[in-house]
C-alpha cells in the first residue's frame, strides 16, 4: 500500500523546510558586500588559468559502466535473500550461475585493465614510480 | 488526521530531535578527541569543557556572507547543499528503535515505515547523496570542484557495491528485508550457547567490508579524497561558504549517524541488548530505552570515525579504487556465498 510510504514525502518536506529556514536566517543575518574579484572563480589567488569543464580520464567512465552492471546484480540478489531458506539448494545454484556469469565479466574487465585509474604511466616524468 | 499519520509524525520528531544534535556534538568531539589523542588541550574556554565552541561555530556560519560565484550555474548551485541534507534526513524512517508498544490500548510499531522492503528503501534514499556532490562540483564551475566531484562520485559508486553486497549477506540469516525482523533474529538466537547471534559474530568478514565501505561512503578519512585539501583545495565545496558549506558538514555528520545506525542494526543487534527484555516495561518506555540503546551503539561508531581519522593517513586515489574494486568487492561476494551456504545447510 503506497500510503505507508507517505512519511518519506513528509521527511523530504521537513528536510527542505529546515534547509530553507537556515538559509533564510543566514540571508537575513549576514552582511553582504559586492566585488567583482570576490565573485570570480577561485584559482589559489591567481587570475583564472584554466577551464573548469575539461576532458576527463576515460577510467571514470569505465568505472561508472562497471558500477551499473554490478548494481543490477545486487538488485537481483535482494529478492533472493527472502526465499533462500525455504528454497534451499535449487534457488542457491540458480543464482550462483548468474553470479558466476557476472564474475567472468568481472575477471575480463580486471584483466583488460578496466579497473585501473592510472592509465597513462608512459607520460609520467622519469624517476617517478607508479 | 488519522492516528497513523500522527504516530508517524511523533516518531519522526523523536528521531529528528536526536539526529539534529549529531552535528554540534560531533563538531565538539572532533576537536576535543584528537586533542586528547595528541596530548594537547583543544578548545576549552567557551563553556564547560569548551562545549559551547560548537554554538560559536554555528554563529560564525550564520553571520558569514553567502555569496555565489559569478560564473556558477545558479539553480544547481543553490540546490546541491539542500540535497546534501535530504538523504540522511529520510533514511532513518525504516530503522526500528524498539519492540511493539502498547499505548492507550493501541499497538504502535517502533519504526516509522514498517516496510518489507525496508533496507531497499534505505539504500535507495542513501544513494541520492551522490547527486549533491556531483551537482555541487558541476555547478560551481571551478576545476577543483569539478575534479573533487568526479572523484567523489567514482568513489561513492565503487564502494556502494561492496556496501550493498555486504548488506545482502547480512540479511540472509533473517531472510527478510524488514530491519525489525533482522533485529528479532539477532535477539532470539544464541551462537555456541552464549554469544548473542549478532551479525558481527556470524559474519565478521561481512562486517569488515561494511565498515570500510561505510567510511568511504561518508567521505571520511582515510577516504576523504574528494576534499583532499593538499591537492584539491576543498574539492566539491571549494566555492561554497557560510550556511551552504555548513549544509555539507551537517549532511556528512548525519549521514555518518544513519549509516552507523544501519551498521548497529545489521551487525550489533540494533535496539536490543542481550539479557534485557524490553517488553517487560509498559507504555512508551520500551521505545525510549530501545532508542537509548541504539544511540549508544551509534555513539560508539561515531567515536570510531574520529579515532580512525587520527590514526590512518589518507589513501592515494588509485590505491583507493584498487581497494574498492579488487579487494572489497571480491571479499563481499565470498562472504555472501559463505553465509548463504551456512544458512541453507542449517548451521545458522
């Protein structure tokens, strides 16, 4: 029954209300002064040297893809937990086949270096070890 | 208004009254506890034992100018700190804090949402936390924020896997996603005749994986790479100040508290204490006592956070990802299989 989950909406409203009240207090109490330099992007005290939204390492993309695969696996395991005791070995082996298939993929990703964050070792200055 | 809604509101107020104390108390503990560990005094001038230092901090946050960087993406920049508060202020709804209560002839459950998909709701709401970091980093339009946000999101989703699989294994003995069933199962059974059947004794490996993943999920040392000040200024909240910055702190501390509560519920018997039967009391006393026991366990976890922070140095980022993917994830799968085999063969 969906109305049992109504408190989630209430709690969300409370969270946003609390945040709003605190921000309002701060907005009223705090002194504000202008300044073009103050509002500029922070660059450790220097004039802006760099763009903020630049290219990222492909490794982060691979991590995200791996996450989706494993999270779907975990989502399948939750209903399995509730029937495991009555279901016994047939249920256990059915899911183990599924986990095994995922693990083969995991081993492949691992072997291919898909889990490595440092990928461009060749570009490092000499004398620095990984 | 119906009785159910009023009950829910009362229980939520009970939780929030305690949860909102966590940030000021932890601000104080995080100064005094490391001072003790490093053989120095720490702030001790404001109030008894320096306790009002936390109130001075709050005052400072309130009176600071809340500016927005000129190049920021305004809507998302304002939304991100709010979203930091949302997950930790909703997840407590499925955590049980006592046995069934008999008040004025009615039976009241000591949990706000008595759901058979309780843990699922918890994890679904808790994983919303990553949006706050990513939006903060993106909307600030600052390279430090952006890099911190990318690191943070990769770290959180990586350790979420280990955490989720450890939680699955912790649910196997009870065979239910309802956390009240999990607590009852730990309360009723005995291991080897004397040990309480707490999850930590049944699956120590699972608890270890959960503990490490819990530290990484809350971005605490030794996993605070998203805000590593020596390399990233302040990470995703570089461009935040005043109350908005305080929201990220509040979110972090309350998140630590609710994840500690989940750890206590899954691995340390939740609101129950071996040898103490809470149902012998009448009225709302069992609920109050249960809440007290649960928060005592949460308090121990919170102290562990501080203790670990001042004990272990920070990881390097590639070491962090290696630990998550190549060690914790396989370990959590091994733990799950072992627990499942033990349960099916009737050992637990």
